[in-house]
C-alpha cells in the first residue's frame, strides 16, 4: 500500500483509501463535482471528482473504503488527487489498521499504569474523584482510551488522549519528587484530569472533529463541568460528601490554567505552584510530540525545514544515523 505521506506530485495511483468526507459542490459554470478527503494512518489528502456522472465513478459515501485511481497534482501549494475511477472496496482488499492512526504503545499497559497513579493519590477526596471516572464509568473509560488528544496539533490519533495524559502524569510525578512544595496528590489528580473534557470535545475517529459541545464550550469548560459531576453527583450517582471547597477550586484552577496563557485558550493564568507545574508538563509533552511527529513525517530529510507554526520557530533536523 502507498501511504498518503509518501505520495508526491505526478504520481498515478490505484489504491484503497478511507473516505473521511465527501461534499457535493458546483463549479462557477454550474457543473457538479465532489470534494473528498481521503485518509490513512499516515495522514489526509484532499481530492476532486470532476465528473460524478462518469461510468467509472461508482457511488460511494463518507466512512467507506474506496478503491481510487487518479493522479496527484499540486493546487494552491498543497497536494491533492484528481480521481478518475472509484469503486467501493470489498472486505479483504484492505486492513483497517492501515487507515486509522493509532498510538504506537499498548493501551492496556498504559491504562494499567495510569490506574497505578490513581491508586498513589492518598487524599481520600481526590482518590474518590479519580475512581469516579477511571474505574467506575465504563462509558467514559471507553471514550478516554479511544479518543485522540487533538484534532491536529499533537497526539491526533486513536489512544492519543491516554498516551498524552500518561506522559503528563509521569512528568508531574517527577516534578513532585524534586520540588517539595508541590502537593503531589493535587498535581497528579490535575494531570490525570486536565484533558478529560476532550472525550466530549472531539468526536471519535474517523471524524475526529469538534462536536457541538466542543465548539460551544471547549474541553477546559467541559472538564470543569465533569469535576462538578463527580463532586456533586450526576445521573443517579452519588457525589463526594464533604469535598473541601478550597481543594475543589485548586483542582479546577489547574484545569482552567493548564494552557498557561490567555492566547492559548486558558481562561486564567497559573496562580498556584501545582498549576505552573502542570502547564510546564503539558507543554513539554505537547511540543516534544509535535517535533516527534515532524521528524517522522520528514523521513530522511535533514537541514532547515522552515518555520513551523505549531513550534513557533524555524526548525532544523540534524541527522547522524
């Protein structure tokens, strides 16, 4: 199989891809055509079906695997495919694992390690809050383990939310072991919970797009609401009686300030030491993952790669391997 990341201008292909999106459109001359988005685990590619009535173009819809023939061209500085033939693929022609990006790590082992961190939190109120979701809510657990951590910025793959959360929690555990002023129980709880709102902000793959709740509120607000659900009870489940108000506010503050700056989406800047530690851990894992994915996508390239908006820098790759 030829993965999307390996395609280049002028390539003629005949491959099966997953159709992420299909939209009918009309040219300035009134001629109908399709805008499509193809995807595999390596990325996405825009495409055009300029003549939907052509007998070589079978009917197909989004979320279907389709065998496509066409040519890779450049339009407005980006690659796209002009599709000449299309037909639905049959089972056996494709392996779903090639089309949905997934974490390279074992989800079972990652979740087991995360639960060890849950058990390490000794404060009874915070421990109860963590168990409310991570042990006692099957629907949440399924979504949390399957979700990505972002639409496009970092960890944008199945299991990305779990991988990112565990990485941030590990970093916070290290910081707590080195800086005695940090309240470890609060910091570990904040690390585990800082992105829980993403299970409702983003739809599952293959869409991996913002839900209505994600567009209206965002994962930070949703995450605070979920903390309230655990503390005060929801859907017939009991809350956590006697949860200290100041502890509730500190935990929520860590969540609302974990992006660090107003321009990055934080309603508040970090005001307690645990919030600062969480912000640094979150940013560290996000930036290193962005650079990791950049290195993977660039393959064997080396030298200056140009300005990368997600890193706010002109970056260089020096390879010695």
